[in-house]
C-alpha cells in the first residue's frame, strides 16, 4: 500500500468515526467526552457529582444519551450584550411609570 493510499485510508477512517459519533444515540464515556470536547476525567467528575445525566445499566460502565448531553450543554445560556441592554431599558421604562 502506498503512502497516499495509507493517508486516504486514515482520512476515511476519521470521517467514518466522526459520522458514527454524530449519529449514535447512546455514547460511552470516551465518546461523550470527545463529543463534548472535554477531558474524560472532567466528565467522570460530573457523573460522580451527579451533575450530568448518565446511565449505568451494568453498574460500572457509564452511558450517555446524545440528546440529553446536547440539552445539558445548552441548559445555561449567557445573555448577549443586546439582550442585557434591552432588559435594562425595560426596567428603566417601568420605573418611570
């Protein structure tokens, strides 16, 4: 196998892995950490503190539903400067009345 073929195979394997990760409904701890872009040790801490939804059907292995991870990741939105300014304007308008 030529170097070019090996490189193409590696790229194809990476794309296949990313596609599988994006389409899988239930993720392992390793996959969930990769999907979320965090270290496995941090994800493990979140599970130990019971701060993130997870499942242990056999008592040891942790599994995560991708949809619940997405919901957890977007659970605490940060207001933009525009939203904060609008809220401040509304408060000031209410005080004037």
